[in-house]
């Protein structure tokens, strides 16, 4: 079974974005610098500064949290999916807002969810300034809920990371993920329906928030950080979103059955990759395969050392 057979059509999602692009562009004014298609949107607020904005959810990883009745980490995922996107532009997070919809308010569950959101905001060094909770009986089944997040950051124009400074000397450097993060779970849940709760709990491990490593790299003058790709739905094809007219070659993706791959990823990624029976191309298009970010930089040794000091694995792809 592949991702499309599990109910998610990545190509159709890309087609939808293309179909609505003209409608969206018709609303723009001269303050909009980057809109639909990138990792986050940029809006000019002063002669030297942009706001960066992003929104996202957690996907069907929520269904796993509901099944296991574990709700105190899913809010971290929510923050991470939004924050990691705006970090790709070089922005510093300013504030976060959340939206939670449910069939009926369960105070204990909702408090646990917000506990995770608060932890995610603390990791990102930004305030949770507000949100919305909606009870919608008839819209959701009993016990179900959905989450959305909205993040705003700021970046000085001279510090924007948009791929425009990429050169032929740059390398693509993968930074390790904590697991599958928050993508591919419509397929993952089908693959683990009959598996133990122990494995399912491992699959709830929250998404890395890369605020620490990206802040450290931006402040290290010896490192040129020319592009950042957040590896989410669509896998390594997310790199295309920052490449503009540049071409690139990937020639160092370890096969999912190799020792090299298993040494880089957590047990759950290795297990699911094998159980899916997908080939390497499908796997790297569907999952992050142990890569949470891909950094574009000529300074491989410095990036690798910084990642190691902060507890991340890294490798050139």
C-alpha cells in the first residue's frame, strides 16, 4: 500500500495549489513579498523588515493520540509544524495562536493538548497569545478533535534566507528528525493497526522544533546558510520549494535496508519503512526518512559540528 492508496494524493494536493494560485494572487498588494508555494509567507512591514507567517495542523497523527488517549505531546507537533516553516526564511518567531475544534469539550483532554502547545512555544521562545476553541457536535464523532496553528515571525530583509544566494559550492545537509514528525500517518496508521501500543506510543514522539540549531547557525559568522527546507509531506521534494531556477543532485540517500540507514533513524522509521514494502523512491517521497530539515551550505564541517553539539545527527545527501 502506498500513500495514495491510504487516502492521501500528494499530486492532487499540488494540483489544487496550482489551480487556486491565480485566485490567491488576485488578493495581493505590493506589501506581499512571498506567498503561496513557499514554506512561509513574507509581508513587508517597514523599509528593512518582513513579517513571516505560516499555518498548519497535525494531520491524522491526531487519530493515534485519540486512540491511545495520550494528548500532552500533540500540541508540540502543532507548534513545530508551523514554526519550522517560518524558520526556513530566517525569521525569528514572534507569537503563536491555536484553533481547537471538538464534538464536545473535554476539559482534561483539552488541558493536556494546551500543555503541549505551551511546551512548543517555550521551545520556540515565543508567547501563545491567544486562540479559539469550538464545540461542534455533529461535525466530529464523540472524542474526536482537530487542531490548527498560526505562527508569525519577523526577519530583517538583509537576513532573509530564500535560496537566492545558493551557489554550485553548496551541499545539501540533512538534519535528523525525531521520527516521522507529523506526516504520512494516514499510511502509517494502516500499517500499525494490529501492532502493539508500545510501537504506537513511539510513533507519537513529537516533532523536533529546530529553533535552537537554526538560531545557533545564523549567529555563527563562519557559516553561510543559503537555504533551508522543512521536510514534511512530499518528503525530499520539499527541497524544490527553495531552489528557484537552480538544479541539484541527490546521490547519497541510504537504502532503507542498509546499515547506514538504520544507524541514522529511530527504530520505528526503520520498521515502518520495511513493513510498507515500498521502494526507496516512494519512501523518500512519502516520509521524511529521518530528515527533519535539509540545509544548503558550503560549510559542511561547521554545520555538522554545530548539529552534533546540539544533539542532532547530520549527513550530506
